[in-house]
């Protein structure tokens, strides 16, 4: 877990900062592990199923402008990049390199269904993506190198002239100005403008959240009064964070944000679970064919341990299990099994598992939840 500054504990962080105000945490991590290298990140950026982009900082005119190019990139192109003023960003790194998922253990007080992905960026000196704001919470964990951050909660004007590709704000100094070094972490709530620039070549690990807009849940909420607002949980309690669990409290919040009333609480939980486990089209696990499915089910019934596919998203509620955008009924008495499954990313059915548990495991296999190894 992050070492929070001063005498701050997890509950105090949630009460004072979560979705409220930014927090700089110097040396919040002794040593950022696991980590990737610049070369590993570049290799990922050459792959067809990896979302990547490079943002170039153009200082050749009277004003600084930013230009973005999307991957995949040729090795020759990456090798020919200039010595400074660019940033390579790779999304969903933990889905392609599952060991990187361990970085999520830095924030065990945040329900993991709220975590979207681990984005890793390598910035050459002078590189950055420009001053901007995001619609989600993020923990920016500094790896090797030095990056200067400016952060402000003020209402900063947009700057449409700064880029044709990116939504940027005007430049600012802000109430936080700090050179982040290895082990420093910066937390930012939604809507807080921030601006990072590499002073020395650096790697930054961004743990980004996901929160649905009411419009994402529209089919479940025909009576919603507002469909353009995001789910918020600024009153989040640390006790809500159990691996994979979507609590009834979370569903209550979503209903309240929508203005639809509590009559559709069960439907809202279903909608949240499907949203939280939806996968991007290009990183959706392939469902096994009939023969492969039979082998996976047989292995589970024989008591073997199967690993969860790196691209699989899993969540559960009091009544349902959600895998890759689909849902099934949660078997009675399976709470601890599901909690262990989401925490360890592997499943071994107990020898005395009820038939319903086997049915759940077979359904998960059909959804592509498990790694298939012959």
C-alpha cells in the first residue's frame, strides 16, 4: 500500500482527498516494482492489439504546440525518434503484462471494479502531453527519471490552439509545483488540471479509474433525470474495498446520481457490473471452442488451478457474477471463493463445491475467463 504522508491513513485519505482535492505523496513507494523498461514499452507499442500513441512537443514556433500519432509503430520509427520533446503512452499494460497488475495493490482502499487500467508512459527530456484535465481519478506513480508536475484546482480555460489532436488547457503554474522522482505519487481527482513535463527521461505509471456516465446505464434507467453526469463516490469508505465486489452502496450512489429513485436497485447493480467488466474490442479474450471448453471444464472439475486470462475483467455482487460484460447468478456460499478469485486471479474449485459452483465456472470458461494451455 502507498505510504501516505504525515499521519494520514486510508480512511482519512478518502475523507479529505478522494474525489475532492489532489495530494502529493513524496516517497509513497520505496521501490516501484514490478516495472517495465523503455524497450519493453516500445515493444508493446509495435503490437496490433495494444493501444498506444506518441505525443510530440513542438517548440519551433512562437508558442508550444502538441501533436499526437497513434500506434502501432514500426521499430524503425521508434528507433529514429529525436533525443527530446516526445512521450510514448501505452494503455492497458496490465492486460498484456499481467504481472504489472500487482501495482494495483498500492491502493487496496479503492474498490478494484473502479480501476480501469495501468497506463505507462516514457517521456524523453521535454516530453509531455500538455496541460489538461481528465474526467476520472488517477494515481500518477513516478518510476525512473524526473517529471515536473503543475496542478491546479482552479477553473483553467481551454486552449483550442495548443493542439489539433488533444483537448488541452492554457498553461498555468498551479498550487502544486513539484519535481517527482522515483517513488513519488500524485493523486488527482476528476476535473483537476495538471501538466507534467520530463526534466530527465522518465517512466510514469498511471493507475486510472473508470466511472460510468448515466448515459452508459440508460437501458437500465428509463426514468433517469440526468444522463450526462458521471458516477461519483466521494463518500467512499475503505471497508467497501473487497476484491471484485460491487456493493449495494455503490448501486445506491449510481441511482442517486441519476435521479431515478431506488426502485431499480437490482437492475442498477447489474448495469454497474456489466459496465465495470466490459472489455475493449481489441483486447477481449477469445471464447474457447467446444473442444477447448471441454478440457477447461474437465481441469476445473479435477481440482486443477486455472489462471484468469490477463485481459479478463471480473466483478461480483450479492446476487451476480460479472465476466467480460456478461452476468450470471451468483451461487450461494461462493462469496469467499469469488473474493479469492478476484484477489489472486486464479480459481481452484473446492473438492466439495456445490453443482452451482461448477455451473458458474463453466459459464466463466465460455466467456473466455481462463487462460487455455494445452
